[in-house]
C-alpha cells in the first residue's frame, strides 16, 4: 500500500487496457451516430465499403494510440 502512495506502482498501464477495449466498442457507435446525424444513407455498396475502411482505420489508429502509451509506461518501468 505504501508503494502505491509513493508512486512506485503504476496503475495507468492497467487502466489503458480497459480504455482500449472501451474505445474499441464505442468507435462503431460513434461512426453510426455521425452517419445518422448527417443523413448518410448506406444504400450503395461503394459507401458501405468506404465506411468499413474508415472503421478499420479508426480501430487501427486507436490501437496504435493505446500501444504507444503502453510502451511508454513499460519504458518507465525499465528505466526505474
């Protein structure tokens, strides 16, 4: 418990894993929200393909963003 208050034990790497899964679930809902907000009709196959590509790019960027912070905190563990 004392190591927690002295910041010898970092909780952020564990929290980032939760944040990643939360964001990965929320991203599809955000994409659909904006599609409905701007009255985008997903009738054409071309538009469905573009939405799928946009979704995959968003998920990939989210993963890279979270991995960056995981690597950063693992480097802090190695240095200390």
